């Protein structure tokens, strides 16, 4: 964003306008004993040339590794126009529509975002975004408990195939509110949640069932059967989905006979860079029946008395807008700037472009799996279809594989053992449309050399077969 500093004359004019003699006078209400004359350890100011060089050196320390890691955040191509437009002054500093009558452009953009997300998910309505995917799941659980008034248990079935961070975040937020999140095991063969695995809960009072698609292992779940089972038990269905995958797979609104009731997830794949872990944004859609239980903001479209289109905040269910006792949430942060980028991203790609991104990501992941499993010491763990990431099992100790790959400037994947102790020596690998055949070949070649070195006669590393 261009930086236009105030001149000395500008500063004097502004101070004169408010009757202040100096900038220091603006802080004269702060008691002298609370004021600090200098900050120890803070270096002196640097010139533009010096700071530019410093920042380049810091950036180079991160390197530019070849990334085959997903696990909830994905490296997609973002057209240059997306952030060139997003960082224009009209959007960059004017994305919070507290004064609706003065924010028509921002409101229209959010309305377009809502329309795109509702269409992508085949749902009736979308809100104006949430803080991130993990807290969006927590919000969806709270929403389901409010909406399913027939259920009194507050029990929500959460498969272990849901992202571990999402499960942890949701538990932290809802466990003190009398809500029980019940783990559901996955199939060791398929890496999915079979309907048979829900049999112990048959006939019980279940408030909601969470269904990921694809799940954390990249595996496609049996969403139709799971959705119909949940509805047969009187439970609501909360879908946790990858928005890019929804351009290729059946959207949640069409799962089973009635479709999902609430949809949430992480919007990062839609035009938001990885950026050292954030910020990202969460999305949420739902059926019209439950719209008044949805947290956050909803922008509506209407016409004025002259018949011209206008936009307004139709629903504001946060405690800062209404009485605290009537609020649906106090954590439903609207990530407006990132939603701006996502809206521009989806508009530039269109439905066909987003579908191509999804299809190419899947194709590249299949190529990656074929290349890596060409080694006798690597095999796929689960037998079911996957989207753009999957789990590989290594017949050699995994740390001895990861360290040399990292030394070759590769991020080879996400080790699962910390989150799933039963999955020792397994790696969640991912490829998006950004990966080329040469990238995949480079990964496979490095891996082959590492395996060859570690399996030579006399090598202290012994293969772990099985």
C-alpha cells in the first residue's frame, strides 16, 4: 500500500486546528510516573535503504522450500490481480461496515461473497465470514445446540478424522457450556468414518453430527449415508469442508435426502496466502430454517424509494449489536479484508476455473503418490479415494527421512504421530495445482537416494517392515 507521510506543515496545521502546541500535548493526561522516556533494547531508526536490506535478509532466512505440506493450509496460485485490487485504499482501510449507509461498496462485496459461498455449498444462506476454520466449527456446534431444540443432551459426535486443531479449539470453547464432544473412531483400513461406527449411538439423544469432506487424512467420507443416519436420529448435520474441493465434489446442501444443516470451514484456499500461518478466515453457511441462530453478520440487498439497489446489514447477532443475553456469539470476528480477497479470487476464477484448480490438485496428488510409492519402502495407508492429500506409511524410521529432505529444502509433508499415536511413521502429503512434474520428480529422486543410503548393507538404520 502506498505510504504518504504528513509534512511538517501538515502536522503544524492539524495541531493548530485542535489547539495543541505539540504532539506531546496530546498525551498530557498520562501521569508522568507512568511515562517512559525511552525503550531499552529498541534500536535507532534506520533509513529506507537499510530497512529494505534488513527485511530481505530476514525473508531469505525463511528460504523458499518446495512445499508438499497441507494439513489445513494450502499453497494455491493466487492471481496477481487479487491482492492488487484488495490493497487499494477503497478496500484496504474501509472493510468494516459499521455505518451501513456509508459503506455501500463494502456491503455489496460482502453480499457477493455470501452469494458465491451459498452457491458453492448449495446452501440457502452464508454469513459475512468468521475468525478462522477452527473457531467456525466451535460456532457451528454452539449454533446446532441452539437450533436443535428437540435435543436436550448437548452431545455432538465428532469423528477423529476432523482436523485435530479444530477438535481442540471447539472443545476449548464449548466444554464449559455443558456441551459434550464425543469422539468417533475411524476405519483403520479406509481412514474414514463408516456408518457402522455410529451404531453404538443408535437411538440415543444426539444433538449434531460433524462430517468432514474431505477429512483430515484427505480421504472422502461417505457423506450421504452419514447425513441420512444423523437426520434419522433427530440430529443436525455440521459439514466441515474444503471450499476448493466443493467445486468438484457434491456440495453439502445436496448430501443425502435433506442435505447438511450447517456448513463451515477454512477459507484460506480462496485467495489467501500461507503467510506464516495467517491471518485466514472462517466461513459458515446454513439452511434458511436456522438463519436466526447463525453468528456474525449477514448483508441483504433491497431497493430504496427510487427503486435503486441498496445493501444493508440485515442480521447482526453479535453482542456488540444487540443485548448480550440475545447474542449468538461474542467471538464471531468478521475477517473482512480476507473475504475481500476471496471474493475477488472467486470472481476471477469463476466456477470453471475453481473446478480446474480442484481437478489439477487431485491429479498432481495422484502423480505424487505414484512417484513416492515406487519405492519399496513407501506405501499408501488407506484404501479409499482422496482429494489432494493422502497418508503414506514409511518402512523406515520417519525422522531419518524428514531431516535430509528438509536439508534439501523440501517440506515433505505432515507427520501424524503426534496427533495420532497409532500412526507412527506416517506422513500426510499434499500437492496442489502449483506443483509441476519436475517438482514431484525432485521429491521422488531425493527420497530414493535417502532410502538407498539408509538401506545399504551395514547401515545402522534397519527397515521397519509392516
